[in-house]
């Protein structure tokens, strides 16, 4: 049974989500503010966090930043809730390493779909999955580890899955709609910039020059591509 921590200062919503997710096989815990949520996460045993942006004590962005800086938590799947539905809030959350976002108000069934998708992506793949390479990048799906020119790189669950898809297709273009499915699951909505934000974040972590990237190329109007070899063809 997966344990989900809901961090939200709205007791009515937190109770609703606890009841809804709990009735569908999840162990749900609730924290009413940022510091309490972060303290609970640091105790361990949480498989996914549903994190509101507007929180007392520490807002959701501060909590997420602390999670991604914590060696023991940086790979924890996080779904953020944004009250205003503001694109900028979503971009900030994705830049900080959120795996998904959901604007309020939302249907609990939609949150359930997001939770399932993110947890599914976070599950360890088969040990038989081959190591993937391209453009100086090495992706080990069995260990969920990435190195660039031999140096380890820490990625979120979504970032790892996007990079894995790109490196698996090294030398070929991966369409944006395929990457959107990976970034948002099958329930992705109209906020298409989420893929671009994730790719931008990936480039930074991989040490790619955003003005002239060599590792993740943009194929305008189609998608993205990792060259089979460092310095392969393709536009920025």
C-alpha cells in the first residue's frame, strides 16, 4: 500500500482527499502547514506528496525546494496544487522539480489519475532493461541513475522518464505529444509549456548550453532529440 501525504491548510479539502484516496487503497496522512509537512516527509515512509502552494509557515515552493535539496527526498514524487491556476505558479513549481500540478478547484478523480500516473512512473523498471547511451549521457533504468560524461546527475521522476525516452530514441526525434504523455500521464491538459519547462530544467542539469544545446536538440514544430553522438545535427 502506498502512503500519500497531503499538505494543505484547508481542513475540509484535506479530509475529502484523505477519504477519497483512502477508499481507493492508499494510506493517507495530512499536514496542515509547510513545516509540519516537511518534518513528516523527513521521517520517511511517504511514497508521494500532494503539496498545496499556499501554506502557512512555509509555502509549497519553499517546501518543494527543501525536498529537492534533501539527499533522502530529492526523488520523492510531488504533485502540486495551485489555487489560482496561474501559469507562472505552475512554471515555478516545475522549475523547482514538481512531477505534476493540478489547479484548484479540481475533481478528486483527476487527482487520483495524476497520483496513479506519477507513482507508476516512479516504480523501478525491470532489471533486464538495458543501459541507454547518447550524447555523453548514460541512463540506467534498473537503477534509475543518470551520468553525464561520467558524472552523476540527480533528476526528478518526471525528468528521468523524459530523458530516458529521449536517450532510448537517440538519433531520432521524439514528438512533443509523446513527451507530454510522459510529463503529465494520459490525463495531460492544455498547459503544453510543461514539457518545455522540463526540457529546460533537464538541459541545465545536463550542463547543456541553452543557446546552442548539444545534448537535447529542439526540432521545431515536431519535438526534441538526443543525438546518437555528442555534437549531432539538429537545431537549438
